[in-house]
C-alpha cells in the first residue's frame, strides 16, 4: 500500500517558496547541487545592471576600470563608424 502524502502547512509552504527564491538547482560534476541565485535588479543580473547604469565616476570610485575601458572602446568604435 502506498504512503499517503501529508499536505504542507501554510508556514511550510511559505518557507519552501522563500527557499526557491533564494536558491536554484544546477548540475556540477554530474551531481545536482543547490546554489544561491544571482542577485537581480529589475530582472537583470546585478553586474549587468551596474555596467549599463553606473556613472563613470562611480565606476572609478569602485575600481571597475575594466567596465570603463570597455565603454571607452565601444564609444571609439561607434565614433569611427559614424566618421567613416
């Protein structure tokens, strides 16, 4: 005879929902592992959001020169395309 599943209480359902928001399952080395979800801002990963919206001054203060360099090279390429 099969076991009867117990229904979760409201508190258990709430705890489960919070866990699902905080963690996700991925496969590493052939095993399923629970890892923290990346932080999101407006549905975009935090790092991408910062790259798109941060001012050059803020990026410099927080030592994110790689992002600054990428922006400068992108601007140079766009100006070369416009100028011919």
